[in-house]
């Protein structure tokens, strides 16, 4: 089989993996070899679905002994199978990287023969890449569920980020759709990676404390291998099983708190296997729902929100018409209006239309002068959303009412509430609802639209 | 009012700033403008052209670095390297004037390194806006730039940026590809960054580029381009197809210089 054909099959098989980020680690070039990393990551291009391509995202092989119902590569499926050799993966990565097509490698794999056998192949590939080819770029690797902890440890010292897919939000769903996997084979290595990251960080911190200006020690510190320096992430499939947004977000929150994950990714379910256990999605994948979950995920990670503030047992799903932050603000009008020139950073973060960057710019800028609405605009505040919730020197921008209905009606006119890409790709049904129907209890219409 | 006209470059504007200080007219009675500015001459203004003086420029740069810090200095340089369309120039304050008044404010403050946080000040806000636009484009190009391997093994890239981002890009790629010979050619400004294996880079004016040289690719080049195209097409999910989002994320003006979208 030609390299071209293999690349076609194995990138096609990898495309449902979400994480294509190259962020989280800052590493200068070594002066020899090839490659460096910058902390915010770099997107190299965007594919026809609008998703970023940053890494060469491939499976090592799509042969698999597991039979997960949602996966195209499950062992009962009749698809073309292929496998790379470690040399082929290295050549592709190096040549693409030189030409600045990619930021590094994303290597996942189906399970060939056994989890250990597969993990060892991945280890060999990474070892060659790092030590034979001198590659210092970004490597994201999937840990194979059920692989030996020793192998996981060895791979972790070569990779920048590791991830183990949670696949489905609850253990029940996992049992039903992925009988070969269990919560245990997923969470155990996740814990192991977390512990190794902590141990590696502590070792480095100790070395740093002992550091004398002597050159030998600095070199020692620099050469100490780092275990998964960009942290670990995970992903789960949204819309294949009946969990509510509240359940999904609670799982994500627990993962951030207990496993110290860097990111939790959500992937809108695309039905590729036509398995009878899975829902048919006539309206396409639930993209708007995925979008709302990511918005809420941002609120957890950068805006100090808790899931219990956004959702509850009684209100288990996000409002489709308003983003989670606006939705929260409308239900908590007692916090508003907020005075821009006095409110602390955390209060500013809660105002719709003020992001974490604008909030910190406001805090710095108001030390020098009193801020007005036109200054806010230059700082980057989205005034069309923020104006209902803020005052500058005690005045509101326009004469507005602090009333839920009034603000809601006006915010709904803001077209960015439902992102353009989703609005124009099949959510035209929205225009059928008139404003009267936008009651707080929109979960029924929500389910109709996202096709759960 | 005295108006100093300076060249639209880092050295040019810094020379202007030096001259403005040295003239002792007082900062309120003096204004800077770039020589390519679209403003008409005003009555009761005295105009003076400031020649580019590398020595003065170096003195200003040293002062900025020492008093305002490396970061502010870097941002000011980035703001100066921003390119503007005619429409933007008409609508906004002149670049040289914004930089000059920002420097004056920064040097008068107790903590000069804070100067770019004073976004309530219109001059600072303008510098901030320019620096952000140049910085964003530079960051985009770190990803969107493509190298092709020429016959002799040199990597060659052609870009058409709005802002003068070549130094930022060169710095990044020297660190990333230390053992490669590469050329990044900014066709809009006819300048190129040249890097020789294992050394630093230099910027050179290229008034007449050798088109033939730039199009003689190595044997392997076509093969890897095909592989990349294959990957690019098979990685997209058909059910999520969304050309608008794609265009929003990688604006069309970058497309001709890439391999996969041209």
C-alpha cells in the first residue's frame, strides 16, 4: 500500500478526535535538531469544516480488537484497514514540519493485537522522532486504555500532552456502547498520568530551589526530562446517549477538580456506523449544543463559575437562544448594574460582553484615568451586550430598564448569540418561533432542535 | 504649532521623537507626522522634515528600553511596523504622533512600564490598536506561512503581509529551524529574510527577485505537497462542513500563499 493511501485511510479514521491544540508548553529551539513550541499554540490551517489543523492528526493503525458502537473502526465494521510503520510516521512528521504545514504530531491508534503491543509501537515511534530525528516540536499522544503503566510512563516522558478519552459521560452509557472499555481502564491511567505530572513538577521545583549560578546545575535542570509538560486532556461524545447538559458539565467540572485536566473536549456525535443502539440525527450533529457546552467550559476555566450556578436538576439544559453567561446574568439581575470604575476583577468577569482580557485591561487602565464608554469600546468590551449591565461613573450608556424581559428581548436581537456558522448551517427553524415562545423552559423545543 | 515630518519606519519615527525633544518647543506645541500621511498642509503651522539619523534613533531606543522596559519597547516597534490602508489612515490618528505622545507620557510617569495600560489615553489606545493588529497578523503567519524546498535544499517562502512582520517571523523560524537554510520573501515590501544553517538571519532588500530560481523545486517537493493535500481533505468531517467558518478563521487574503487553499 502506498504512503498516500495509508495517509488517506488513517487520517480519515482520526478525524473524529477533537483535540488539535498545540498549546500549553513553551520550549525554545535547541540550536540543533528541529522544532520549538510556543505556549499559545499555532493553528496552521483550517479544514473545510472550519476546524483548526495544528497537528498531523493520524491513527497509527485503524485495526482494532474493540467493538465500540459509535466508532467507525470497530472490529465488526467493514472498512479498509491500514497501519503505518514508525519510520513512515517520522518521515511524514519531519517533512511536514519543515515546510511549516504542522505544529507537531497527534498520534492515536486502534488496538492492534493487544493494548500493550499498540502502546509499544507508539513508544517506538516517539522515541525515534525525539532521539533519531531530533524533533523538539509538539507531540500529543493518546494513551491506549488497558496499556501497562510502565509503558504509559515511558511514553509520557516523550510526549507534550497525553489524553485518554472518557468517550461517554456516564459509566452506564460506556458499558452499553463500548463493552470492551470500562470506567476503570480509563480513570486509572488518568490518575497515573496526573500523579506523574505532579511528581515531575516537584522534582523540577526542587532542582530550581537548589540552583546555584554554577553552569553544571543549570544544564542539569534543563536536561531533566519533563513528564507531559502540556498536561492531559480528555474528550467525550455529546448526543449519542441521553445525558443532560447538567450531567455532562458536572463530569467535566469533577475532571478539572479531581484530575487536574488541562482541557475537556466535547464532540458532537456524528452517526457513522448506523448501529441500532445509536440515535439517528436527521438534523445533523448537535453543533449548537456542543457550542453551548464549550462556552460553559470557558466559564468554568477562566471566569470562576461553578456548574451549580449555571445549571441545576430542575434546569438541566442550556438555553439555546442565549449563551450561558447572559442566561446567568438575566437570572441574577440583583448583581447589576456593575460600576466599571470600582468593581473588582471577579465581578467584572461576570458581566456579559466583558471577557477576561478586557476585564484585566479595565483593572489596569482605570488606575490611570476614569473610564468612559468610548474607552471601553477601545479596550475591547462588547458594548451591545454589556450596556444593560454596567455603569461608568454612575451612568448607564443609554436609558435602559433593568428588567429580565426587556434585556432578554434586546439580547435576542444580537445575532452573535447563535453563532453564524450554526445559524446558517441548518438552524433556520429558529425563525419559526416567535418571541413569546422564548420562555425560560425551552428544553422541549431545545430537544426538538438538537434532535435528541 | 510645529510639525515634524518623518519617514515611516522605526528609525524615521525615533529620529522624529529625538528631534522633537531636542528642539525644546514643548510637547504641546509640536506634532509628528509620517511623510506618507494623507493630511493637507495647515495654515499657521511650520513644517520641517526630519532626516533619518541612526544615531538619534539608537539613543531613543536605548532610552525606551531602559525607562519603559523591553516589553513596551517591543510593542511600540510593533505598532510602527503596522501597515495601514488609506481609509484607516484617514480615519485614525497618525502613527508617528501616537508613538511620540505615548513616549512623552511614558517618560513622565513614575512607572513607565505601565504606559501601555493607560488605555483611557487616546494616543496610547492608538499605539495599542496598531501593535495588536500587527501582532495578530504575525501570529497568523507563524502558522499560515508555507515553505517549499528548492532544488538546492533551501526552504523558500513567499508572503504578502499587510504589516511589516518579517523580523518577527524570521526570529521565530531561526529558533525553530536552526539547521535549515531558508528564505522568507515579503513580496509587498520587496524584502527577504535570509538564514544560513547554524547562524543568525539578515534582512535584505530584493528589488528584483529571480522568479526562475524561486520556482525550481526539488524532486520530493511535489510528492509532499500531494500528501499534505490528501491529509487536508480527508481530515475534514463532511457532516460538519462549514465554509463560512473556515473563511472566518483563515481569511481569504492568506489563501494564495498556502499549498492547500490556493
